[in-house]
C-alpha cells in the first residue's frame, strides 16, 4: 500500500525551509564597526586646521590625512564622514592654490626690484609710471575666485566688506607708500583673541587697498622702513 504525505505537512515543511534559508545570511552578517584610520585622520586634520586655518590645506601633512582616509573600509560606520572630509580637503586645496597664485600674480605686477617687497616705502630714485591695464599680466587683471565671497579675505575682497564683515576683525591702519602707485590704504587684523583664532593665517599680514579692493597681502616683516630723509635704510632691513 502506498502512503502519501498530507498536503498540509508538505506546505509546512517548505515554509520552514524557506525561512531558514532567508535567516541564514542575516545571522552571519557582521555589524558595521567604526574605523581607527578615520579617527586618526580626523584628529590630525583638526590639529592642522586649528593651527593654520585655510593655509593648512597646503601643508604636506594634509597628504597623510588623505592617506588615512583612503584606508577607511567602505562598510565602516565612519565611511560617509570619511568621504565628506576627503571632499572638503580637495576643495580647500583648490581654493588655497588659487588664492596663492592670485597673490603672486598681483605682487609681480608691481614691477619692483628683486629681493624687495612689492614697492613699499619711498625712494630717492624717480618712480616709473604705473603700468597700464594692458601691460599688466592677464592673471592679475582677472578677479580671483575667492574675491571676498568665502570666509577669509583675499585678493579682490571689497574694502566695504572688510569694514562690515568678517566678524569686525579687520581695521584700517596708516596709509602706506607703494612704489609706482603712491599712497594706498592699509588694513590689518585686530589684536583680539577671537580674531587671532578665526584668522590665524592673517595675523602677520597687511592688506593693501587699491580702487576699493584688496590689491595684495604682504607680510609685516617684509615692509621696508624708509628714513625720513629718504636715505639708505638701516643695515639689516
């Protein structure tokens, strides 16, 4: 005599097998873990940016930060944050390089002798006429991408924005005599703790104004002091 398995029994057995097959990979899946590489990268980035501001993007150690971020596993809990930090570093590098190039081009257009800052101070020698717009380098004529639109003043920032923006951290100083250009307005960072922290890279910089915008950023130590009689500067300057 043939024995048949009840239909209800076969259905129950099939459902049980399907549930076991579906549950097996779920039970074996490991929970996502944080990444030690991301922790190290984030710590180093914070240290560099806190010390140098936007200039940190050009620091050689920033390459080490990117190397650590590349080691973060794609299934890590920190993978999205690592991706965002890498994108921020890439954008910061591009902006810093563009700002540096624009400053160098503006300084070169001053046509000053080698070894001297861009024409600061007076001289007993006749001063050549200021170059016409057609004689200036094309790069210096073009307004740089950071013309005061970001969080840090740079070449092309309007003087009105220095006065009303940037947390009120910039103040007008004494005029300065630019060789070949005459007296020009001078701005610099105020000596306040909050300002020094927010704009650390500009503590020792002077912003020279021409036609209502920042013409150049020059180190205070590079500004040459000229005696009242117009003679030779003191030795060592």
